[in-house]
C-alpha cells in the first residue's frame, strides 16, 4: 500500500507542474513519484553496484564464461593481458 506525503510548494510552481504533467498525460502524483524514485536511485550506490555486477555477469555469460572463470578473468585484466 502507498503512503501519503504532504509537500508545500509555491502556487506558481504547482500550476506549472500541473500543466506539464497534463501535457505528458500524467497527474502530479505520478510526476512526483518518478522524480523521487530517480532521486533515490541516483544516490543509492548499492543499487548502482548491483546493476553494474549484473551487467558484468551478463556479459561474461554471453561470452560463455561461468563462475569458475571469474578469478582467471580478473587476474588477466589486472595483469593487462
């Protein structure tokens, strides 16, 4: 279930946000949720590292490498081979 949050903003800003949201086919709540999610994602280093490891793992798998190959690959990269 969603939680409610009250935010106070300038009336002029509120009008602009309403207009932009409407032109995008969204409501203000959707816009605020998206902005907050992006804000947290940009600052959540743990999620960034997890996504990075997922990308690395997927590239290794695509090349036919498995868990047993990881240390060898790391050693090769560190030695510049």
